C-alpha cells in the first residue's frame, strides 16, 4: 500500500522556503522534492487556501511563506492537506454480520482512534519554527564536523 507522504514533502518544501529571502518557483521546489512542478503547484495551492503561503507570477515570482513559522503547527498543515489517513492499517469489512469481525473491528477502532488522537496532539505541539530550529542546529553541527 502506498503511503501518503505529502505532509513530509510539504515540511521539506517549507523549510527550504524558510531559508530563502526570495520566493521559490514550483520548478525549484520540485527539484528539492524530486517531483513534478504540477504536484508542487497543486499542493502549495492547498496551503495558499489555508493562508499559509502566497504566490506571485512573473520574473521574480514564486512561492513564499505568508504565515509566522512559530504559529504554524504540523496539525494545521495536516488539516490543510485534507487530513489524509495517518495509518495504512485498517479493518476488514467483508462480513459485517460476523460477530468475530465486529469484536475485532471494535478493538482495532479503539486502538486506531487513541493512536490518531495522540499523534494529532503531538502534531499540534510542533511548529514550523521548531523544525527550522532543529534544521539549523543540525546544519551547524554538520558544518563544524566538515570544517578542518
């Protein structure tokens, strides 16, 4: 089963954008994400609708972050992407009248609901600024390690 990696891709793109003072084109972002510019435009369009990014046309145009990084949580981004499924595992629904299937599905549903609530709570507590700061620390450590 194919996993939905849009949240990861969006975070990747936004962190690249946060490092730049000028807008990034869909082509530049597509190169960073190893995808097609059409996919970037479609995904960034969802973020634009949520008021998180903006775009400008023309020679110096492209995408830029409109929102304050410290005020944008992973949960907001997940919601802006249409709240894709968080887990690839699911229940069987081949015989809803089967009492065994009902018992199994009830137990799994409770576990899935609890896990999803916990994950969304965690998403709400992590901001883009947190990720940008983590990247900056990692980048600095990498440069220090590489320096003679």
